[in-house]
C-alpha cells in the first residue's frame, strides 16, 4: 500500500457498475485510469452461468492488471424479491418467508446455497442479509425483505444467513445501518426521516447490527436516512460522522468495512449531489462509496475526493486506514479462477432444500378447515409489479389466478393491481355468492382496491381464501370470516407450495413473523 498513488488508493474506495454483459470502454477507462477495483453487478450484466463466470474472471484479471490488487465483485442477491441472478438459477426464499419457517437453520442454508452459487460464478461479495426490523408495516421498500418485526429474531436469522455466506467464502454486507425498517419513504426516491433517539434505536433497530458486530461481520452498509436526534447537522446516516464514526465505529466497536448504499439514489443525488455526497461520506467514516451507474459521476466524485485530500479536508491517514482495511478483506475473500468452467450449480439437493423452505414458511393466519378447492373455484389476482427500484424485474408471464385455475380446472379473473369501483362491480357481476373465491393479494395495503374487492366478496356471502403474495399486512385489513394465508412471494415455487396447501397435502405450518 505504501507504493500506491492517491488515485490508486481512492480507486480502492469506489464501487461502480456498468450497463453491458462485457467490459465497456467506459468501464475500462474507470479501471485503467481511475483505478476502480470494486464492481457491482446487476441483472442486465448477467445472462447465464458461463457468461457470468467469464465476465467475472475477465473483470478480476483486468482489475489486477491495472491496480495490482484483487477485486470486490458484488451483487444484491438477498433472495425473494431482491435478486440479480437469472431466474433459472437457485432463487432462495426472501427473508420474511424464511423467518416464517421459525428455523434459523433455514437462513444458514439459504446463505450457504447462495454463497456456493456466487463463489462458483466468481462473485465474492453479497450485499445481504438485510438486518432492518420491519417495525413499520407500511414501509414501501423493506417489507418482506426483513425477517421479522422482532429485532432479536432479525438478528438470529440475519446472522445465520451471514454465516452461511461466509462458509462458502463470500463476504456478506449487512444493511441498512442504522435501520431502514421504520420509514414511510423509499430512499431510492426521497429522503426518509426517523425521529428516534439513541435509546430507542438501541432497543430495536440497532439490536441486529450490534449482535452481528459481536459475531464479526466484515462489512456494514449505511442507509440514506435522516436521524435528526443523532446528528445535529441533520445529515443522512451515510454522510454523518456522528452515525458512522461515533456510533458504528466507536460505540458499537465495528472494525470492518463501512460501505455506502448507492450515492445515485434520490435521497443523496437529488438533495446533495452524488460527488459532494461521496466526499462527505468518506469524511463521515465510509470506506467504500457506491456509485452504481454513471461514469461521469464516478469521475467527478474521484476528482472531488482528491481535492479534499489535497486541501486537507480529508486526512491522508484516513484514506490509508480505509485502504488497509479494504485490502485485508479483499485478500481474505479473493476469488480463485483456476477452473475454465464454473462448477455445476443446479443440483437437485439445492432445489429440494429451497422447496422445503418455501413449504415450511407458508402461513395460515386465520380460518378453520380450508374449504374444498376445485373446478368451481374462482381465482382472482393481478400480475405482480415492481413496487420499488430495489426489487427484481417481475416475470410478466406469471399470473397467480391463471396458474392456479389451470391446476384446479377453475376460473381465472384478472384484475388491475388497484381495482377501481367499476372493476369491483364487474367481478361481482361475473361471480355469484355461492362460488368459492381464492384471491391472490399483492401489496393490498398500498393498493386499497384489492382490499375493497375481497371484503365486498366476503360481505356478499362468498367463501373466500385470501392469500398474500407479498406483504402479509394486507391480511389485517380484511373482514372476519375470511380464510387468510400468508405466502410472502409471487413466484412459481410458492405457487406450487400453495397448490399442495389447497389440496391439503401439506399443512401451512409457518408462523407469521410480523405483528398484525
């Protein structure tokens, strides 16, 4: 490190992405001229097993050639609604579905499966698990990405996934410090505020992070959230020395890497500017700054960081300590591309474990014995939609009502994601009061037309099975007398488990991990 130039050191502290499935001219310039050595991969970079492996091998070789250091190749592979690998690969259940199984071993298994898959592909950093406590049921960006509304449960399951990833040689990054669970604003779009003092945070949001630190977590990602009672300058956590240094480093004793969430998110870009935010984040204590999409913003940020060092705003010792920490973990988690091909990833063992976890998490929330589902049953749903920029793109070919109606030889009705009065009336006209209705809800708490339609069917006298295919909060808004099932996710593995539940081949034995 002593022989590194300032530009080379700063390059160790920046993470960026690119828009193609091979190294672009712009990315090569960032690596060769700006010494970037950390990459974040998105779905648009990834096609299949062989292409991903070759891309990662080439990225690592190129970074080593121009920086003489190993690379961090990272990805948001939480499982469930946030994943970047192609859908044909092993899609582990998301946090809340795993939480519903009640078994921390499932979180470890999920981390191990993900870690083994990523490592085989040449990816050595997973931006997971989420340690946010789902204390606000109306949170627009966390929701089912959280294990629970109970902070001790979040800690136990999150640490188990963390250890599963580490067992495969992948570095976990816990997020979003000091907690994104009690927000009503998506930080991709705006700047959330949490008006809690340190004692309140220590009693809830900080419990999972504190326990993860005690277990040796290597990397913590900061959130773009204002905590006015923690920071007198009223700066978001990512740019707050009070939060990153005084709280995370000094009070909680964290010694690993502090990484920012993407500085192109609306919370930072629209309120402070990405480059200015990057300088302030490093001054606050961040060691890796993520600027995921725009090369010009990466260059601007690097130039401003260089200026801040040269004018004494950022101490050289601060930069050196960050780079030393980063290189320590890069050497621990570096990839070895000895094989010309990735190892086989899609074993029946993996698939079987994922199926078992999903089936164990399906939760019956209320209602007696389920009514018989058959060819007279009417299935109603909308298509899934991308409710937050963090979520993966949805499969537009997959429709819950169509899928289930085909399986049971019943009738399928498609409705808008937020049915209007005329949509509700059309459904009431197409059905009679004796028909069994199976309704697949998708974020009904954010789309109240779904709740109105289910309750209207119930009020008319229809027997109704309501199944939440995302946030189980929807169930608390439904009338009494409805059979309520929480399934947490909108995908084919979940649908197959629900078919078994509706046929009474398996019992929905999961436990709701959030308060209703």
